[in-house]
C-alpha cells in the first residue's frame, strides 16, 4: 500500500487496518501486501482532518485516481457536489468518531466525473496511545449489483405489464391459505370482479355451491402443494352468478430455500369449446342410438315372428294331443311366450316402432290413478312421496306407455336404494331455452312438462350414467335384469317428441327427468285419464295377503287392478273419476261400511257398474244381502282363481258391450 503522504499527522501508520484497536507496526508490510492485492474494494485511510493518507490498488481501479493523485487530497474529492454542500464528508467522520463506525449507501464520483453507487464504511483508528489517530475507509462499487436489481425490477415490471395485458386468461396469485393476493385484467374480464372487490377473498368464491361444500378449492391447493401441480376442468361461478366451464391450473411458488410461499392460478374460459364438444358427443350418441334402434327394430320384428310360430305350434300341439302332460308343458311355453312378448314390446318402444295412441292427458291424474300400484312396487324400507304441481299443463301421450315408463323408473329407483330411503315423483312446468333443448337432444324450445323420479340411492358413476339408456346395458348380475328399463323410457320419450335427462353422482342419489312438450289444448275431465288397453278391476279386500294374491292373479290374467283395503279408499278412487269396469269387494269389512253398502254407494256414482261380492260366510247368512242384491254375483271364499277370472270376464265383457257405441 502507498506510504503516507505529506501533511500526515504523526502516529498514523501506513497500511493501518480500519479498526478501533491498535495495530502492530511490525505487520505493516504484510498489511500493505494484503490491501494492495484487494482490487474489488477501494481501501484507504484518512487523517483526523479527512485528508487521504493511504491508497490501495483497488481504490485506483475503482475511482481512476492514482495514489500520487489522491494522497494529500480531502476525501470530499470522491463526493458529489450536493453531498459536499451538505457537509456529508465531515458528518461521516463525526459519526465514525462517536460510534466507532459509519456505513452508508450513496453516490460517489470518479476522476472522469462519472458517478457510481457505492457502499462506504468509515471506521475510526485508535493509535498506540489510545487516542483516535485517523480513519480507515472501505468503498465497494454497487453499480453492477444495482444494474442487476434494476434489470430484475424492469423484468418484473415487464412481466407484470404482460400479465395485466392478458385478457383471455385469468392469472392471479394466492397465499398459503388460498386468499387472493393479485388480480389481472383477464381475471376481471372472465370472472367479473375488479381487483378491489376480490383481493383478500378466498379462492372458493368462484366455486359452485356443491364444490364449496365438498371442499374442492382446499383439495386443489393441497394437491398443488404436495404434487407440484393441479389441473382440472370444472364449472365456476362469475360475480353475476352465471356459470362457465373453466380449465384451471394451479402451481406452487417456492422460495430459494424451498419454503412454500403461495400459489399461481391460471383459469381459462372454455365454455364455447365445451359446448361444441358436448354437441359433437350428443350427435355421435344420437347416431349410435339410431343405429342401435334400427338393429333393435329388425331383431324385434324377427323375434315376434318366431314367437308367433312357436305360439301357433304349441296351440296345435295342445289341440291334437290329449295328454295332460303335454297340456301342462304347452301352458308353460305360453307363459314364456308372454314374457317374450313383453320383452319384444320394450324393444319396439326403444326403437320407436311401438304403436302409440296419444291422448290429451293430465299427468297428475294419471299418476294418482296408479299410485297404489307404484306404492306396491317399492319396498317397505322405501317411502314413496308425490310432489305434483297443481297447475301442471296437459300433454299428449300414450297413457299406457307413460305408466309403464314411470313404473320402470320407480323400480330402478327402488333397486338403487338398497338401504331404503325416499323416492319422490315430481311434476313441474318448465320452459326450455334453445340451448337447453339442444342439450337434451332434438327437443323444441318452449313450454314443457317434466316428470322427475328422484331417489336417495347409491347413484351412478359418470361412465354408467352416460351408458344408462343403451339397450341391454345393466350393472346387475346376469339373469337379474334385461337392461331395457331405461331404454324403454328413452324410446317412449323420443316417440312422444320429448327427452330424457339423467342427473346422478355416486352415493348422492339419482334424478331421472322425463320431459314432454305441453299440449296446446286442455284435457277432458278425468273420465279418460287411464289407459284402456286392459279391463280395470277395483279390488276391495281388508286382508293384505288375500288382497296381494288376488291382485297378482288378476294382473297375471290381463286385468288392471286398483286395490283398496276398505270402502273409504275404494270410494275415493271412484270419486276421482277413475274408469273401472267392475267392482270386486269382500262383504265383511271394518270401519263401518261393508261390501254391500259400498256396492250401493258405488252404484249411486256409477249406476251401470258391475259388482261381484265375496265372503267366507254363506250367502244365505248375510243379512245385508236383501232382495235388491239378489241378482248381484257372489263368490264364496276360498275361491278358485279360475272361477274368479271366469266371473269377472263375464262381467267386464258385458260392461264393455253396454258402453255407448259398442256393438
């Protein structure tokens, strides 16, 4: 290091290290060599007056002054004119003298008058006598560091400007708890919130109510933190409450030490693309179902011909053979043929080839007509509930096929509720927009009636839901279902110019909605709300086992049965206008009104109604059977089903012949 220059106060040793402790003179040479080897820092010493007394090679490189140019000059040589005017050099020495050390970051001036940003440290030097003998100064050039910081700042600002200019993507940051900390213009455009409205709120603000309850936002952050990335497609909610389909990506942000600082989230609105994908998928599904429908129709036609051939052959076998065993076998084959005919009818319905007889119908009345049948179709552990809109619009439907469709839905729902639950049938008026109608198939926008069957069962996976209406598709074990139930309902809906919608999630139940277009005229009064393809019997029996056996036997013989456990229920069915072809009632019944009185009240409502009475007592012992009922048919218990069917057949045939317009 250069030796002391002129005017240097006595006692200040050249090369003395800035410190508050004395430095041994015998080490001066070593310090000179060490300090001269330091080229990244300017290291020099000052006397008490602030004059430069020593100057290392680093000082010459940094400032441009050679040692002989700097030594003997005041330290103010290196300060800006403004700092000199403010007496900053003297202040630095004063603070170093008082505190032992002074540090600052400020501008310094080179020999060529250029400025550089410097970190300067001034330390007092204590001589051998314990007094302050001068000051040691270390100056480091921060220009390069400052340039890097400025470049980083500019890069950050450029990136910030870039992010703010992106309007097709919502880009924002989250803290560790999912609270929003920044917000770009794209986020405002897509979600509708300004930065002032949303910063500080939680990520779940954009979730649907169902996703919020399920904790989807928290799950996404947890996966991003542990896996390093999260992506999904889902529905999100805008400020105005509307929903959009979103593609989201969440990435964690870590510090240089590996600590999690927060998250960056990017959201893109893909509603339009999603709608196109859904439309394409629906078109492909419709084409597939149409192809399957054509195939099914052909199979059903050929199957029907086979059944006809088999049935005719069996009839001939029974006619030409007197063997009782052959007759029994023929009867078994006939039962199998009947099952085949029902299966074939379902196939034709799915294929849209089943002949329909649509009539103007009040669906509420039609559902209430066979409420008893629906109630029997569910198990004791399932509660059937009706939620029917009293202002329901009329529709044009084939009533028998509608009843079959609803019964199929009820049976499916019952089987999904393995632990019991509530099964609800709802009716509502709705108006479909163009988008909604397109989403449900080939429906026409406008007013519709929806019949929904809602269960609290095990639900379906998305894969099962998408295939649910395919014919022969079933999740049941082999032999426990044909897989045609929902197919038949779907086919009925299409033939009725309507549609079918299935909403289901695993372990959350299922809602199947049957949508039918509203009719333009009002239905006639409820004297024709029941399909008339089978004779209808009103069965009144207080014993549940006898009632159940008689119902099954009569239904198996082709009758439509409305079962009541007492006279009050029976009269309620008649008062609702349900068309009944014959009343079959027990004579002895509880609750004050016996079968004879029921027959009297029924005939007051329907004078032409045929009545069949039954009792375990002999007819002669029944005092209520007076002369007015001597022509009323009577069957004694226990009766044979064949005898019962024979009498009812005669009564219903006579009833049909007496109807107006019948030959």
